[in-house]
């Protein structure tokens, strides 16, 4: 009977010890953060990077720690691991339990910009420029195909778009149109190509007055008091550069190395990568470059 009692007591003591060890193992779990996230608020939280099955203790510990501000719709913000880890510099124990990707891409999950809004904006621009006179261009024909880096999003549903300027893309042999939301905070500027059948494309190029080189442009919306237009990028001043590689758009802060007017290509410097980009001036303090 004595031995039975001792054995029973030992059995009763084992579960608490096992539970304690199991809890210690849970506390040592390293959570892999996501390398891409979309949000619908003005700030991105560290909890947005957690996977759905992340331990509740880690989710609670991160609380409302802010990671960064949300980028404009249609662009992305890329953070490196050092920038992310800096948000938890005062919590080393918590930081030890997180596996941070080398690059984290943040996007704003807004409303997709529909093709009919782009078509409407281009048609309105053509009519406003009186290009329909004397048998000229009055609207986009049905056979015109629109191409741009989709998906692009805005902070509002069905935003009103406006055309910033026209250019001729020699490589694609198509009309290149730069657009943006009328309310600038709703979306950033973006490029759309109007692809037309060859005979029609050549007639459009001639009627729009766009030459065969990249320096010929038509943009009557910008002042041209001295024949050059207003300076929208100032040498030595900061600006926002939108880098487009066809599948993703990234916005970064740069310093202008040259002054520039609308559609002029200038050199800009990005401090973090120490790189110099050649970018087109698309609006005041805003530039665009293709990779």
C-alpha cells in the first residue's frame, strides 16, 4: 500500500512539470513576419505583419506599435530589416522571438482604378484641347487598348482622374499618357499607354504634334512664360521618386541634382542606396523612373 501511494503521488506530479516545459517551448517559438502587407488605414502596425496563427502573447506584446505610414495608393513602401527592428529597440526579448524578412513591402489596399475612369479622363483631355476640330481626334476609339501597371488603387471609389501630359513612346509605338487623381491625396501619378493599330497610331502621332523623339511633348496645362515652363523640381531640394519596374511601384525620397520642368529628365540622388537615378519630372516635387 505504501508503494502504491508513492507511485500515485509521482504520477500526479508529472503533468504540471510537463505543462511547464511545454509552456517554455511555446515561449521560445520564433514567429516569421510576413514580407508583404496591405492595409486600409493611414499607419501600418507591426501586428499587421504577424501570421494568423501567431501566439496571442506576441500579438498582445506588439500592441499598437507603429511600423510606418501607409504609402500612396498605386505605390509601395519597402522597409529593410534594420528599419523594422528599430521599432522594437527597447524590447530585445520580443525582438528575439521575431524572424524579420530582409525586405518588407507595404501597400495601401484601396479601391482599384477602373479602366473606364482612365478612358474617360483621356477623352475629356482630348476634347478640352480642341483636338476634335478640323476632323481631328475627339475620343478614344473602341479599338484603342489601354495598358498600365495594374492593379492601381485609390483612397476613394471611382476617383476623378486628370491628364498631366502626353508623350510618344518610340519603343512601344504608342501614345503615353500620364494621369493622376484630381484629389492628389487619392492616388499618385501613373502612366498609361494607348495602343492603336499602326495606321491610326501614326495619324494620332502627327495630329497630336508629338515627334519621334522623347523630348517632343504636348502639355498645354503647364505655364510656359519663358518657353520652358515652370520649374517643378529644384536643385538641392527633396522630392518623391516613383520607381516602376512593370510589376511593382516603389516610392522613395530623393534629392534633386538638377532643376527640372514638366516631363524633363533630370538626375536625382537616393541617400540610402547611394544611387543616382535619371527620372522624369511629372509634377511639383514628384518624379518617375522605369527600371
